[in-house]
């Protein structure tokens, strides 16, 4: 453990001492496998992540395994550790990561990549996979960014592609067996690379064409699969779920019970990666969920529970679940938070029961400012639906609205950008038409936010050209000016996202193996905590690209041909490239696609034979 | 609603959990232990819970107190056991007492606190610590400058130090000082001033401080009679 003096000197000692409620202690001499599970960002963010809690719980249910947690030390402790040569340790045992069998790193967003190197370096594990020996832990990545692992492939020994609940047991058994029989690290990695869902980057060879795109991507050995199929839970009601999640001492981002009601999404928004990766939609049984909610509240003592899914309104048993929660939570004085609900009569009614209408705000995510562009992105939300929802909400007493849009979507024109301002203005107008003067509590407050669009792998927009930083900022400027010229401009506040960091995210999202050198370079120059704007240093990144001779535009603004081999093509997430291409063409054609409950689009995911693919379709109503 | 006074201790790594986080910790613990705690009314009800005297980060304690309201209760032991079952290592519920109707709340009843202070290995005092304690206390007044939000002000420590002794065998200082909201004295502050009196200076990490107990005064101002805060409550 860190000594008192250090703990008293650093800003948040509570992040490094472990010992939280429901954290798991085991006798290290009685386990075969020690697993360090890492979220490469600060404790407060990492502890808020459901996925880690699921894997932590699952691995600790295995008698032969002890899973512990590790997060990125904040810059104050980072400096102390380097100065005093203290190796990075896991929270539970407070023992060095270097002594573990596995270091699992979850990859939730691209901007954490330099922190991976920090974790490795502070742990004294060689940052490049090729330099590791039998004395080092196996470094395995997982999570959404592992669907394009190539930019960080050289830092990892293995990647787990897909949902974590299914293949770890086999992987650990293989490890135990091969360790016992004295096999080397390389031998183990080779065997692991044959397991479903497990990708071992060193077993594959990439060759490039003269223009820099991929010519071939092939296994080096005959017994290693050319395609890695994602792992997926087929029966969500019958798998691992953390009924005793760890309860942090300090306030973290997500300080509540999280109930994951389903995985996947029926909507098929064309910019959305999660909507494709987790296909098909699978629901958890409502009775199972009620039981989970009850148990988790009891075991944590949290004062809030939140539903988690990509689009909670699509959960078929939602009314029953919410009725139960409202009753149970009222009795226990527990708050319910309901993110990702579509605004309609039902949700407004529910929301008025669970939150203070005067304080809470209404959230719409039209994503694009015009109906034309919303058709391009297949966001089935019309202006009429938004304005009706807003009207009903204003009648119900709400007066704060948050609107989310993206700038830089394919085919976007000036009209679409100005549409953002117009739609914001229309909503304000509805307020003043709906709520009589004497009932108003000041102005309606509309907060319009835009983020910049990043094309992601496994989406129909994976072929799209991304805007440059300058284009992004011009677009934000157009929106800003357009808002200023609206009648109700005083009721609208406009926020936009940083452009530099978006460009970098764009490079990593569709990057290939050439990027790892750039990341290493930038890290060595001091880049760390890139998702924290106070630490993000674009200048150092630009220098690193330059010095490594890697072009940013190649990954962002370049036009990709339909038959280009993408770095992530060797992974199958269940959705076929043909389907994505079809959707890309429909997008350019401004044609919408119905959702999975209306009509199947033949995306490929029906092969799993579960979830929404097996439901009767309703057809498209016009 | 019945009022309970809960005494707990705090040791080990838990000393790094600050006061606000301890409050959050206990709010969640009440739910885990299924204590029938009372809630305030209003749109976002909160638990009826108040703490006696906040403890600084880094300080261990054998005598922390909080008051809670409950709507029902089987016995004080039942609550004590239920809470102890959901505690983390380092925090123990020492006693649960029912307060009389008219009892003053924990925070305003605090009059004094007793601390023991030992020395970190590499910061053992290199002078006779015991030698000058009596001279120090015999001064007419012990004037110190205290930093406040409004600037600095001069105060006399003497009336706020009730006892100050050194046990040369155990090598610990023991100190009973004012902990009331109007005259709260930090033990390290007294140590620093004493070091200064001896012509020495104390470093930031010299001392390991434990609060031994927190007291209320059931005597008078002139003739104080300090008793632990849970003295005023009874078993149920
Ligand atoms: S196969 Fe059809 S129903 Fe199933 S996820 Fe794909 S589009 Fe939806």
C-alpha cells in the first residue's frame, strides 16, 4: 500500500486504497489465476462503468480466479510513483500488477489510448507486446473499441471481441492447463488465438498497397481463423449480473444501481456504432429485472437506480417494470433515473412521477437539423413528433429542454445546419404559444449542443469522409450565427464540442496498425488523459504524426472506395458488409429503413437466431 | 420518531475517507442494514442524520458520533449488529443508544475531544519532549495566530487546552482540548505551537493522530464534567 505521507499529499487518496463495500478479497494462495481488470481512466469514471462490474463479478465467482481492479492514477500520483519507483498496484491486494496472470483493459473510448501506455509503463510491463516475456501478465483488451483494435494492436497480446460473459471461462481454463504443463507464453497465445472471439494480433500479417490501404490481412498460421466472430450472450436472462456491485466511498460519475434492461437496438441509426455492434436486440425478462433491482438496492444501499440500454422506450415490458420500480422506490425513498426515453405521453407521465419537473430537463436527440438529413442518418424522429412532445411537456410543467445534434454528417448542407437553429427556435415558440404568461417561470431554457460527427467502423458511414477541423469550426460558426438571428435567440444557449480532439478520435476510430507508433510517440512526449480538455495537447499530437510520417487526412477526410479492405474487416460483428454498404447507398439516396420490429432488413444478425430477429414483424405503417 | 446516538471507530485506510464521504457511506449503510431511519419530507427526502464533530482526513478515531432518527426499532443491539454486518473493514459500530426526547443534538453537545499523538518513525522528536510541557502550560496565556477566512486573528489557546501530557514509556502525547463549534482546537495546531515554544519546528507529516473520544460537558463552564457523548443515551 502507498504510505500515509503519499496518501495525504495526493488529491484523492480514496481512489487508491480499495476496501470498498462489496469489493472482493480472496486468499491469493488459494487461487490459480490473478486477473487485474483495468479501466484506463480515473477511478470516478472507471467505477461508473457497468461492463467492468459485470466481468469483475463473473471472474470472482470463479473459485480459481481472483479479479482485482486498477485505474489510471491521476497526474499527481503518477508523478509520485515515477519519482519513488512505486509499481502500479491493484486496489484489492495492493500488490503489483506485474505479478498478475492477466491484465485486462477495457476500451470504451479512443481517447484513453495514451493511458493504456501509462498503465503498462507504471506496471513495468513492456508496452510493446513483442517485448514481453513469460514473466509478464497477458495483456488483453475488450470493449467497444476492440472492434477496431488495429491502432493499438501492437500493445496487446490478445483482444476479446464481443460480450465478455461467454468466453473467459474457456480462456482461463486453457491458460491454467498450459501453464501447468509448462508451455510458453507464445504457445499459449497461439492456442488462445484459436478460441472463438479471441484475436491475437501477432498471429496476423498485414500488407499494404502503394496508396497506403490494406492489400492483405492474413493469419500467419493455418490453424488460426481468418475471421474473428464476435462473442454474444444469447440468453440475457440467464447469464452473469453483478448483484453486489462495488460501492465506492467517493462520489463517482454513476453513483447508482444500474439495471441493464436489454442489449442491442432496433433503430438502425446509420451513424451509431453501438446500434450495429450489439445486434440483435435482446431483452432481459422483466421478472428477472425486478429481482435484480431489489437485490442490488439492498446490497449497495444506493439511493438511486437507473435503467440502462440504448433506447429504453423500446423495451417491451417497460410499463410493468416502471410500475414495480416506482412502487418499490417510493417505499424506500429511492430515486429513479430514466435516461434514453423517447418523449411521448407515456414517458412524460412516468417522468412526472419520478422527478421534480421544475428541476429536470427534457432531452431530445434529433441529431440533424432537417428532415432530409434525418432521413439520411435514418433517425426516425420527425419535427412534428419533437414539437408535439415539447408541447405536452410544457403543458406538464417542464421548461428546460436539451437538444443534441451532430455536425459534419454526410451530405450536410448549410440548410441542415441552419435547421438546427430553426428547430431550437420552433421549440421555444411552442413554449410561448402553449404556456400562458402568468404560468411562465421566466423564459424557456433551451440548450442546443452539437458534437462533431466521427465515422465509425461497422456502421453504414464507415465509408464516409470526415470533415477537417476548420470545416467543423465553420459549421459551428454557421449554427451560432443562425441561432443569433432567431426570434427566440435569448432562450437558446448553444454549446459545441472541441474540434481537435474529434479529429484525433476520427483517426483512431478507423485507424490501422501504423497508428500505434504515433500513439507511443505522443505518449513519450507527454500526452496523457487526452479526454480531459485541460490535459489534451493537440500540438504534441500533430508533431507526433509528423515525426512518424503518418497523414491524418488519410484516416479522416480521404474518400474510401466501396471495395476497400478496412483494418477491421477481419472481425465479424454479425452484421454483413453488404448490408452496411446497402445502407450507405440508401443514406446517399435519402431513403429511410424501417426498424427491426417493423421489417427485417436482412443485416445478417438473424444468424444468431435470438432476440428481435425471431419476433413477428408489424410491417411499416405510413 | 426516536433519536439514536451511534458511536463508531475509524481506522486503517478508512482514515483517508473524508467527512462528506463518510456521511454518504453511512447513508448507504443504513439502507443496507435496513434500519428504519426517518426521512425529511419534501420532494427529495433525506435521512435524518447528523454528525458530532467532523474528523480531518488522516486522523483515526475511537470515538465518533452521529445522531439518527428512526421510525421503529427492535433493540439498540439489533441495530448495532445489523450495521456491523454491513460495515467495511476499519469502521466499527461501538454503541447505539436511545436519546431522551429533550437531548441536545450531537453537533451542539460537543464540548471536548481527547487525542493521542504518536510520531512517525522518521520524525521522532530529537529533543526532550516532556521537559517543557509544564512550563508551556504555566504561561499566563498561550497566544497564537490562527488563519481564518477573514485573515489572521490572535487567540489564547490556554483556556481551550484542558490537559496535555506526555507518556515517555509509550512515547505518546495525550491531549484533551476544546472541540465545541465555537472553540474547536486542532491537536496538530497545539503540537506545532509547543514545538515552536521549545524552539523546534514540526513538519507536516510528523504526527499520527487518533481521536480517542468526543465529550460533552454535563458540569458547568467553571467546573466542567466531561463525559463521552453516548453517556446521555440509554440502551433500548
Ligand atoms: S436480422 Fe433483421 S431483425 Fe435481426 S437485427 Fe438484422 S435487421 Fe434486425
